[in-house]
């Protein structure tokens, strides 16, 4: 068999898929549709029904989530804003593609890729893709036993049906993805078909019946799926696919509702799929309502409060339902105030709780029927489940925080996203899936495992209220996630992330997400137990700095400023993060070596291997202090010296810092230690300067004093 082998290189790759825009859908390699799109653009024409098969492998240097600024056009106010959207970007991406097709089509593809009809971009990348090789290669099927298994040199998509023929040996089963394969341009929307494929990381050893090209690269040709709907008729289950955080949050919400109905939820989950028996699905609207009303005492209280406030303007539906759904489903059948079934509950209040709840229930079920009845005549398959017929397009009512802003970023909506009624209703459960606190919503997502995602979010919502603060809750999840490391592939670990939604208006929201980078994981594991015990009060602020990627040197600067300039911050007020850190600095009675924790932590994040300088600079500072203390004359110069050094650090002015150091050592008739000259380069400046300053201001304490401070570990979360 002959294939066309293509090697592509791009310095950066962003995957253009409506749901990848906000980082909600992430693939470790471009999905099939992206590569097929590129091939057809090279040929300068559209797909015309030809048959071919394709294999995708690749390697990349790093994956980053980066903010890209998009122009936002506000149609109402005619004003251009800028909207930061977080997108996953692969850096230095190499791709190894094999294509099998008729001789005629192969010729066309070959000449298309050699002399493209247009500049080729891998979806939104800044630089054109470089076609490094287009070559005909002979491919042969060969059998490998487990003993002489071969090692993958690239990450690879391996279509599900290959699993009968080949096996990975030893580690891991691969991660199952449902990948967009192909689309036909029906009038309005892109109608994707989907392929289930396992993602194997490079280095995985595989054996069995393999196809190899003439350079011994394995080839995993994917069969195109038919355009027909997967069999769903006569199916006993309604299935949902938690392939992105949005759908995952809806699935988690559903699981919470089922758990509340005393269902054994584990039997409804398989990897990333939620499967609900049809009979149970029918009851889901009522079960959701039960979930909302589960705590009778608090239901009663909120109705009473509402009545006290509003008198006859009370609307129990709004008190109990609207308040729970409005942020995520603004203007929907469940929240739009113009619907008769919502309006008619105005003024309904009675001592008889059950009677009131009965009416709320009627309205809720009516809203559900309204949702089902709102139908568009579409020929597309649902974008979310990949199997049912779409009956609507996604809009602001489907999930307001995400799609309302999509509406305003016209240039980034390529096509409307088709959705089926089942998925549309399921998305209403996202309100139960997110953990809500003080106007913010939080969700944690594990890409390959729905049950794990559910468990992590339970930690988030049921964690004892020792630490009220949200970051403290996140912290307990972070610790749990780090414990997962042994079981999960590094790709999954790097893509466990937290989604925070902050409502800033009726239909506007900020969506933030952060994940635990490998460096952060390393720093936490190696160092967190050394977190200074005397700074427990600002542990949350510390977490904020590391989650949001701010430099701990800024943190340290505030802390030291508070300590060194106690007087100038005497009247400092306010509860900002920054002022809290300065206050904590003011409250420190003395400084000890335990502050080096922040430097060491930051340097692990920076991947700096020259950390030895930290201790050295600390002791140099301590030594100089001792020399200064020997005479009264120099002792009083210690404070001005500290000020000047802090100022040099603030300005990141290396020259000024060194200048002051030289003067300081002259003062005590010493020469500046050689290592300063050698090590004080731009990269190490903050590390050495802060460590020195901490040493210069530190005090030797009695052993007991130290033990109290530095503690054995930090019982923080
Ligand atoms: Zn669907």
C-alpha cells in the first residue's frame, strides 16, 4: 500500500473550534477536521465526497494557555472594546501526517501541498505552516509480539477500532477523545462527523498488528465515519459527552441531582460519558426541582424573607428558581419574566408551604415544556453529544456567560453551534455543577474522567468551612489533584483546571481559568511544607499569587516593605490583597530565614537551577549585619542601607544595588564578596538581592523561637 507522507511545522498552533476559543475544548494534537481543512485549502477547493483515510501524529515543545486579545464589538453602544480570551497554544508543533486515497486524489493532494493555492495556517496561528516534506511512502502491515513492541516517537491519535489489533504495553490505556473528523457544509452550520480515538503519548510502547511506513513510523489510518446519525432509536439510554468543561459542569450538576434522589450514580458514568436510562431521564425535571427545594427549612426561610421585603409583590418562583438559574440562563424559558407561567405566581404566598411549592412546580414543568417546544428545523447533528439531531442553535440562554460574549465577538463565530434538546436541557444543570460563593462560580475540570471531576467538585462544595475563603477550598482540591499524579498521564495533569465565572452584569461575565503547571506542581510538592507558619494569615494571598502567576518577588517586596517601613504604613487601611500583605509584614516581630521560602518557591517556578545562591546571599547579609553591629557608628547606618537596597530592588536597578553594596562593605573595611560580581546577573538579581536583604534584617533567635516560627509544616487548608 502506498501513502502520502506529509511533515508540517508551525511555531505556534491554536485550534480553531468554536469551543476552543475560551479554552473550553483542548486537544493535544489538531483534530482531523483541522488537518483535512488545511489539505483542501492547499488544493484550493472544497471536499466533494471523495474517500480517503488519514493518520495524525505530532510532537510539540510546550502547551501554554495564553491570553489573546480580541476586538469586541458592542452592537448596542457601537463601541469597540477588547476582550481577553484564554486559548491553549501549542508551541513548536511538528506534525506527521499519512494520507491514503485513490491515485488521482493523492496526486492532487501532493501537488496542492507542494505548491499551495493559498498560504497555509494551522487555525489561527500567527505564522504560515511550513510544509517540510511531501513524499510517497510504502506502507506494510507487520506483527509485533509484546516482547518486541515498538516505541512511539510521536504523540498519536489511534482510532478506537485499532484497539482490537494493537495494545499499549505497560503504562496507560491512552485517553479517549471524540474528535471532529469532517464536515459537510450544509446551508448554515458545519455538520461535523466524529471519530473516537485514543491519544497515546510518545514513548508509549505498542504491539500487535501494526502498519509501518518505510522509515518504520507506525501509521494509524482513520476511517471516515458516515454522515448518518449514530443509532439512537430504541436505545435505552440518553448519553452525554463531557468533552469540555461546560458539558462536564452540566454532567456534574446532573450527578448531584441524581445523588440527591438517592441514586447510585457510579453506574451512570463511563469515562467521559454520562448515560441516563430513558425512564430516569423523563423524571429529571422533577428531580431537579426536588434538588432546588431539598432543604425545606431554608426554602421556608427564604420565602418568609422575601415576603417581608416585597409583600404582595413576592414571586415564589423567582425566589426559589429564577435566583438559581438567572446567571447562567438569562432570558430562557426558565427565567424570562414575560412568560405567563412565571408572571402568574406574583403575590402567591401562604402559610401552607406545600401549596406554594406545588404551584412553583407546575410553573417549572411548564417552563420545561416550553423549552422542548422551541424548535428550529435543522439537519445538523448536535455539536455536544455528537449523536442526536440538533433542534436549536446555541445562544445566550444556553449558557449566558460564554455565549453572550460570543455574540459580541462576531469575528470569532464562524458558524452557529447546533444543539439537541437533551443537551440543551442538560446545560441547565451547570447551575448545580458550579460551586457558588459571593457572586462567583467555581468549577474544576479533569479532562478524561467524569467521576473524578464529580469528586473534585464535591470537595469544593463540601469542604468544611474552616477556611471560608474560596482560595482555601481550591487549595484542598489542588492537594488532591497532586495526589492523582501517579495515576494520570502528564497531559491530563497539565489540563486539570479551574474555571471561575464572575458575573459583572445582567448578561456579562468574566471567565477565568487557571491550571496547575508542572512547575507549580513541583514547587508545591517540594516546598509547601516550609511555608512560614507565622504568615498563615496571608496564606490565601500567597495562593492568589501563585494561581494567577504573579511573581512572589512582588509578594516579598510588599512583605518586606511592611516590615522595614513600619512607620510609613502605620495608617494603612483597606482589605486589598496588597495591603493585607503589607500589614502582615508590619506585624512581623523579626525576620528569619524562613522567608527564603518565597524565593525558593519562585525559583522552582522559574526553573532556575542556581538556587544555592539563595542561602549564600542570606548568610552574606547576616554576616554584614554582624559587622555593622560591632560599632555604634556603623550600627545606625544599617537602616538607611536597608532602605536604599529595598529601593534598588523596587527599581530593579542592579547598578544602584551593587553601588550600595560596595559602599556598605567599604564601611566595615571589607571587600565585596567575589560571588556578588560573578552571580549578580539579570537572571539572578531578584533571588540574590532579596535573600541578601532578608539576611541583613534577620535575627538569630533562640531555638524555641525558631521552632515556633518555622514549624514542622503548614496546616493551611
Ligand atoms: Zn446533543
